[in-house]
C-alpha cells in the first residue's frame, strides 16, 4: 500500500511539473517577442542600442512587459524543477521556440513557411517522445542530499570549468568578437544557465521542505543557492539582451535553446545522475526526442527566409507557360564563321525568320554547322 501511494505521489508530481513546464514555455516564448518589439522601438527612436552598451530599454514598457512575461515563465519553470526531473523540464523549453516562431510571424513580420511548419510538428513530436521516456523518479528530496551532490568531485570540476570559461568569454572574447559572432553571447548565457538551473533545482527542493515544515531558512546552503541564482540570472539577462539587439530572433532563439539545453542536460547528468535510474529504452527515447527537437528547430529557423515561388525553381523547370526560361525570347544560335561572313541584310532576315518560328533548311544547316568543331 505504501509503495502504491509513493508511486501515485510521484505520478502526480510528474504531471504538475509537466504542466508548469508547458505554461513556462508559453510565457517565455511570448517574452522574446515583447522584448524584441521594445528594442526595435528604441532603435527607431535613435536611442543607444543595448548591443552598444545602452540601457534605454529600461524606460520602454514593452521591454518591461517582456521581462514580466519571462519572469512568470521562469517562475513556472522554477516550480517545475521542484516536481519533475531537469531531464524533462529543460528540453520542453523547445515549446517556447515554437511559440516564439508563431508569434513572430504575426507581430514581427517574420514568415513561417513550409519548413517552419514541419519544424513545429517535429518539435511537438520530439517533446512528446521525451515526455513518454523521461525519468519519473526524483533522487534528491532534501537540501542535505543536495549538499552531498554539490560536493561530488565530478560536479566541482564541472562548476570550475563553467566559471573559468565564462570569465574568459566575458572579459576576453566578448569585447572583441561579441558583435561579430552570435555564439559568443549565447555561450555565456548557456554555460551560466546550467548553473542557474542547478540553483533553481536546489531552491525548489528547499521550498518544498519549507512547506512541509522543515526549517530550511536556517540552512546556509539555501541562501548560497539564492545568491548564486541572482548572479547567474543577471548575467543571462544582460547578455541575452545584447544578443537579441544585435542578431535576429530567428537566429538567437534556436541556437540559445540547443546550447542551453545541452549544458543543462550535461549538468543534470553530472549532478543529479537522473540517467542512472533510466532503462536503456528510456535513455534512447529521451536522446532521440531531444535530437528530433533539434532537427525541428533547425527546420524552423534555418530556412525561415526561404520563399517558394515560380522564380525560385531551377531554369529547366520554369519552362511551360512562357515557352522558355527567359520568357518569349527565342533560341539564337552561336555565331559561326559563315554567319559572320554574311551580309547584314541576310543576317537580319535570318533572325527575323527565327523569331517568327519559321523553319528554313538552310538556316537549320547553319545552326547545325555552328556546333561542329573543325
């Protein structure tokens, strides 16, 4: 009986976390559009752009609406980590990419073509596969267990590597290449984001204990996680603003998702070891779902500006209505020595005869001779 109750509780927590993750994607996807609209309005008014070090966006209400929307999404995401594994919650952020793509086609005049629609379907399919195969056990249930996880040598090496690489990117690489390469700002957001998700996971566990009656506010680890979370989120917001201001949303959103999700899944595998509780089929299904989402995001944004029209077809397929690839222009043979020796009057008559579509044995022989090499 006790085992059945634990299983039922785990299933309930799983679906609560799933619902929160889905709602988080909606809020976060909409926040990209609101913040981008605010930044575009400021750019049109001549204010210093965020990518150049300006902070005029703090006076734009659209940007604040986007920030509030992102805050609501992150709050839902925060709560989702307390109920569901990070291996499930983080990849479901692909739904925010889908929401962002759909809304951008309406509010940012960015087109959603056939490739984009196929990408949306693949994102939904991949997310569904990940939900089916995601681990449904939560190994870390208290801050004491979280402290033991944080002291693991593997995670310490990972955290030191993340902090070192972030400092190098911020102080050495970003000032020189940040406005030339979109990966610089996104890498900073992604690697720092892996630590912020770990902090969120620990704080979520602590809040659950707080509601259960445990005095977690007296634990130093709780406040350390909170301070680290504030620092990491501040860095993420700053550099994500710079990336959105300089580069197109269709470029920033998918690349950020792939790098951020990969970083978080790597951190989750090292810290929480949720993969150890999964079967081989579950692990393969989760990875396959994640790769399907990446493929969907690639289709959604890599061909975003590709239009399908009559002019985009190859030349040999454009024949038909107009008779030739170049409209009504008729075929004209290359000039040969004989045709160059002809008088101007005879050449003009031959061209007029060809343009009318008449057949001349002598003209046909000349055309054939023009392709003969001597």
